[in-house]
C-alpha cells in the first residue's frame, strides 16, 4: 500500500517481480523471513562490542537540548546518557531520544545492550515519551541480565499501573525520592561505579503536586555532577544539593527562561531562569555549568549564545570561576580528575554550529 515501508528498501523492479511470483516463490521468501526473525530474537552467543569510557572518566551525551511543550514539539527534548567504565544510564528519554540513539547506534557510538538503567525524574512527556521503546531496546538481550527502571514516585506509580509488562516485568523498578520528596522511595541507587542520588525539586508535576519531581546528583569516578532537571531554587534547594555533591565538577542546569528583571518572588513552581545560574555557581562552585532544556525560542542560535555570553560576563563580574557551556543535540562532554577534559559537538544544525563556534572561541 502507498506509504508502507521505507524509501529505498527494495531494488527497482522488486515489487513487480513479487507481484509476478508464484506461490512457491513467495513461500520461500516468507520462510527466509521467519528464519531471519528467529535469529533476531535468539540470545546472543557473544556480547556486542560496547564503547565504554576509560576508567576514571565519565561521559555525558546530550540527546537533544530543548524542552518544555514547544521544545518538545520542535523535536529537541531527549534527555542524556551518562556513561562510566562500568555503567551506562539513559536519563529522561523525551520524544527525541529514540531517534538520536538510533543515529548513534548506526555510527557505532552506542549499543542498546550497554544500557544498565533508564531513569525518569518526573511524569512530564518531555521527560518520558520515548521510555517504552528504549526499555524494549535495553531489555532486548536476555543474556545481558536484568536491567533497572529508576523513577520518581509519580512516574513509578504511573508506569507500574500503565504497563507492568515493562515496569517490573521487563526491568526491575526502583522508586527514587529525596526525603523532602512527596512520595516514598530510595534516596539513591548504585549502577556499576555510578551512584545516583535523588535531589529535591520544586516543580508542578501535576495540580497540587510540586514536591514529587526530583533532580539527580551523580557521584562518578570523575567527580560529582548535579542534574537539576526541572525545578526552581526556592526552599533551600542549594543547601540540600551541596550536601550530596559538595564539589560538583559540572551542573546541568535546566535554565530555560530568561526573566532577568522581574521581582525575585516566585509566583509558581516551574523552571530555573537565567538569573538563577550565578546563585548556583556561588553555592556549589562547579567548574562548568551546562545550560540545557531550552524552550523552543532558544532553538534560535542567537538567543542561545546571547544567554551564554551574558551569563559568563555576570559570573566573571562576581569573581565566580565557573565556565558557561551552551548545549546542543549530540554534544559529548568527558570529565576526568574532577573537571571537564574534553567537549565535542556533532554539528547537525545551525544551533550545533553556533555552540561549536562559541566553545572554540570562548
């Protein structure tokens, strides 16, 4: 039928040949399809080559750089991979994650069997939409053993009810929650040489629930990382985070709003703003702050780079040594010895080109 299959998946003339084939020929072709299907589902006799970072290092791979409603619709919300020598965790797989992971796999930079866990910080679609196909990929090789699905209390409850085949059946479900989180859960989970702590968040996950979402603090062989996820800074958040990662090498800040001049009183629990980044740098003293989860306006390179330039000047004026990194889909960061050692941007669009140029110059 029109629209079935993919362009180029059959040689010219194939359809005409199949229409003219007799029943025996068609049955032979379908028997070959059955054989190929069984081979795809059979347990592997040897593990595939999995690309791992060097011991003592940690790699972050950004699967998109946009977020929120319009960033999601623009195809840019995909979360990130955090990798060490013995752990690989997919975090907040939004609606761009699957496509970008497939692209990495085609280039030999990723394999589904490397994943040890998938983590979801809250039940908003820009953070979980691609969870189910990614879970299928992670658990596709039974020989690789049981994997983990780690989620905040709301997402854990929803996925347990919605698809027990996946949450608990296909992967062991771990509910993650900080003591200040609404809902019960473990405060941390260990995956290989990576420890993931829940950090508190103030974010309207759903009506009446502003303390159920979480952020994540990673303790890695290369140093500490705070992934803010979606939150504001109200309620003593930075003190709680500092207790978990007192020496953060990197902060991944979901600073997706500008709002440089409004009153500091907050009217709603939502997201970080540009003016929050200096407070984070002053409290945690990270080597680098990566801006992530831009709303769709920041798909325009002009806005993205202007924010980074303004923030870096503001940090310099205050004598704060942190360096600001704008983000782009496909960006890879390598940490070692408690600091950033390497960064690379796969240039696939204008935003990626602008970010690469900024990092090269600044």
